[in-house]
């Protein structure tokens, strides 16, 4: 699996983003729009979150589904073996149509492994112009002028990127899409034991 690479371990230890990497020979997501629509329509309603105005959604606790693609379950298990001091979660995020929006530039309190499923997005990584000066976790609340974009990639199926906790990033849907966000949750920072 891609997670056993030395570069990935180094990125974790140094708290740097890593990717996107494309490994088409190692991926078989076994997911198409027909299958995903069935997953979406049968997801427990109390676990579907989103913003109607932005035309986006999140299917929480996606690993709990017996019908979750096997590849995602196997990937989660492999990640749990690596990040054994943390809990690995999975949310299927997506949006409908080319006018949809995702979260604004934001940072998460957990490490994230983002994998593009169906459709495409632009994913950008941002850094503070002056370290430790941004006081918000989402620039919906201001302070965008304190950030600079350092990387932008068009994410296609199977493209995967490591985003360490506290790293500002932006996901911009290009078209109808579903993406998978593996959260490395908990107070323990993986950089302390990988």
C-alpha cells in the first residue's frame, strides 16, 4: 500500500502535507455513480450532514456500512494498523453540480487523508504568511489575507493526499463529486510515534 512509503512516514514526522500521489495499479475502488447513489439514498438520515445552499453533503460513519466498498474498508484497516494510537474514521464528502461549494479555506483538528472518488476537485494547501498569527480555523470568519496558497492540484479518482492537523486547505468542486476523508482522530499526534 502507498502508506508504507518512506516519504509518507517522513511527512507525518515533520508535519508536512504529502501528495497527491496516483497509484492506479494499486486501486480498485469498485465504485460508480449508480452504486454511490444507492449508498447515499440508504445512508442513515441522522448521519447525513450538509449545506443545502452550498449543495454539499457528508455521509458520516461511512465505515459502519456493510455496503461500503471493500477497498475503503481495507484502506481503513491498514491505516488503523499504522495509526494504532488514534481512531481512524471515514466520511464520504460530496457535492452536487458544478456550482456547488465546499468548506472555505479551513484547518482540521485531526490529520486527514483525502482521497478523490468520483468526479473532480481542485485541492489547495495554504500556509500562514507569518506563523501562528491566524486565530480562526475557517476563513469564513476572516483572516484570509494572512494566508498564501502553496500548492494546488486537480484531484481525480484515486488521487490521495495527507493533510496534517492544523494545515489550511481548500477543496473546490469542479463537478458533481464524492471524496473520502479518513480522519486520524484523537489528541495524540501521529508525528510523535510514527
